[in-house]
């Protein structure tokens, strides 16, 4: 069974990647892993404030990925694996792939403004040799119908 990993945030490109991967998984009898990233927070002098900011960011990411997982479940009848991780994005994704050898493809959405985004830039560039699986990059120009056709 093929397992697709989608890295999620609140951007449209992440939603396009999710749509492609969820359709692809449904058509191939595969599974879906959804990974929400929580970036490390800038240092704040007061520890209590820092902890509150970190907790709120984690809760926001968890709410997002849970809602999107619910959407996937309602469309496909299969619940994806959900993970929320804190840290530097490239390291978190690399570690997740190492921990989950069942992942058959990493699916990322390219940014809509200028550069494709840090994950796409890294994994399609210098980091391509570190990937244990193929990389799918979903361009921002594809509408839902085209994504469905291509998946």
C-alpha cells in the first residue's frame, strides 16, 4: 500500500497538495499521513509568555490538521494518520520520513508568490539526495478539476 505524506499549514498550496495526495491515495488504495509543523518561537524574555505562545501555536496547528483530516475522511471514508511536530521544518520532515519507512512519496505544494517555499526549495534542490522516497510538487496554477485529473 502506498502512503503519501503531506506537510500542512494554512496556505492554499498546502491544500492543493492535500487534494492531490488524498485523491491519489484513494485511486491507488493508499494511505495518507498529514504532518503539521509548528515553527520554533522566537525567544521571549519571560518564560511563561514563551510557553503560552508555543502552546497556542501547537493548538492552532492541531486544529488545522484535525479539520483537514476530517475533510479527507468525509470524502474518502479513510482517516489519515495525523502528526503535529515542533521544530525547524526541514529537520522535522526528514526525521518524520526516517521514522516512517512506509511513506512512499512526499507531497508538497509550491508557493504562489515568487519562490516555491523553503521545503520545496530544499527537497527539490540540495536535499533531493536525502529523500528516501519520491517527491511530488504540486504547482499553484492547477485548479481542483485538474488536480483530480492528474491524481
